[in-house]
């Protein structure tokens, strides 16, 4: 499953990539500015803009593209619309509803409540997976990106949960996953959910993915395993964790001579 993404671009770069109006970007930038002012330096890592690592466990607020042409900040980790306020802490503690398997999404709670008309795009510049070198569980973190797209789209779903005590509406999202293509099958070979990868939406299908009136057959046709021809991956340096989320050294290639496609690491 995918619990770590990268979104290292500025909001204006995302706007240009997805054809979002200048006024919408200005509003998003104001929201971002207010978020940064309200949060201290430690919690500022929970904002998924200009970050080389955005981990789900910090419950980051990420820029999300929706069908109304908006770019809104949503929290990673779906909160079902029908849960009680007392259940949210348990959901957060367990990192529930961070990922959703696309193969069973129409039958699985709570994702089935959003897949029909609340689909969204999660803009990313890359994502991360562990590769296991031996059966004892030792692994190495790898960075994955697309050769021909600096910014690409992962399919997601979202909800709007209203706090009954404050009437504040919280928007949250979940990242969809598929089975792995050959490259990702070899890379993501361990952990609780091996041989999975994010649902990467083809560029020509992005706007169709967020159309609100698609039927089940049309949605399922878009949830395809992305081919590996244009995907690249490399191992991170062993001490990558010592770098801040906004430090490009975090995604430095540990060994530029190695290539999973060439089979050098297996």
C-alpha cells in the first residue's frame, strides 16, 4: 500500500498543470499562508506543498483537485460521513482509510459511499515504497516517479464530515491502489500488503476521472494498472530520515548506477 508521497511543487505549478484559474490559486495560497501561520514549525510538516516527503501518518493537508475546478486542501485519511466524533481519534490512531483497494471499492465501507460521485485527483511528484532484500524484514526505501511527467495524478476519493459540535466541515481523502505492474511487483515485495501500487491516472483520463456523473462501468474502466514503461525508481540514501520533508537531499539517489529495470538489485 502507499503511505508516502512527494509533492514538491508550488501551488502555481499545480495550477498550470491542471488548468486551474488564477483566482482559485490565489485563494488556495491564502489558505496555505493561514495554515502555516497557525501551525508551529514541527506541525508545518503536515502541509503537503513543496514537500519531498508527505507521510500519511502525520495526517497532512494536501492540495486536491475536484470536479468543480477547485484546488482544495484536504486531510489524508478518509473520515466516513456517518461516524461519531468519538470514533475519529481511533480512526486516526490506526491510520484507517488511508488507502482504498480499487478492485473492491464499490462493495467496501466506507469507500463505496464516495466512489460514485466524490472522486478526486491527488497531484504528486513521486511516491515511496520499501523493497525487502531478505525474509527477515530488512528493507530499503525507494523513490518512484514518472519519466515524462514532473507532476502526475493519483486517483482518490473524498468525504465531507461535519462536526456536530462546531458545525465545521472537514474534507478528507483516501488514495486508491491497484495491483502492481512488473516493476512495482518486484519493488514492493513485502510488508502487510505487497505487490500493490497507487492508481495512477493516465493524463488523458484525468478530467474524466473527476466527472461526477460516470456510471460504475465507466469508473472501473479508468481504474487500470499503470504500465511501467515510463516509470523509474531508485534507492534513497540510508540516512534519508535525517533530512526535513522540504529538503531535496531526502530523495537523493543512493546509487545512480543501479536500476530495477535492469535487474541489478535482485
